[in-house]
């Protein structure tokens, strides 16, 4: 079951984020500079953008689904978007899964939910980015028919702000 996460679940959300940060630290500098933090995750919840996947009433994975243009996606190098970034995009951010649920296709389920969500909202372009060393996320995106579109650079302060950009058009 996937549904919106509420404020009372912030401790579970941050446990999942902590799991993800520990894993990512073994691969890259992604998510190592106080990002995402509790304030960001609460903002996602308060804006109605944070969705969670539940198993036996336990929150096991999360994703932020944001409708609108992402400032980070305005400039792309070594490629181009299929559809120019706009207020009609669905942008996926902050996908994370509890460690004990890795390799169980939870990320795939979250991506499939995002695609269905976009269809319900009549959105025709889904955009997402990931670190070049985050091979698991790249595989999930490619397995779900996203195409590599180029390189973007995050606007926030980060040791390595280069990201691989992907898009799926519906």
C-alpha cells in the first residue's frame, strides 16, 4: 500500500533517510551534507508530497513527488530533455528504502506508483536525477523505461553536485 505520509511518522521517515545515508556513504558523497534533513522531510509532508510504502503497517520506503518545475533541471549538459522543464512536470526526489527491504523491488514499486500518479494527474513528463555512482537507482529507472537525458548540476551546496538526469514521457 502506498499513500501520503503524515507528520506523526517523521521518526520512521528519518530512520529510512538514515539507512539511505549510510548506504550512499559507501558509494559516494550523495546525501552526506545534512541533506535531506528533518526540516526538508517535514516540508515534503506538509506540502502533501511525501508518499510512503507500507508493509504490515510499517513504513518501509518513501519518495517525494513534486509537481512543478525544478530549478536544478533548467540547465542540462551532454544531452537534452524530451520535454522542456515546466510547471507540468512530476519530479521524483528523495527515494529511500529501509535497509532490511533492499533487493525486494520496493524502489520499483515506488517508481511505478509515481508513473501511475502522473497519469492520474495528467502529467506527461516525469523527471528524476541520481548520482553517477548510485547504480541501483539507475537500474530501477532504466528498468521502468526512463531514459538518460544528460547531466545536471544541483544548486545546493554539495561536495559532488553532478547528477545523471532521467526522464519518462507519458
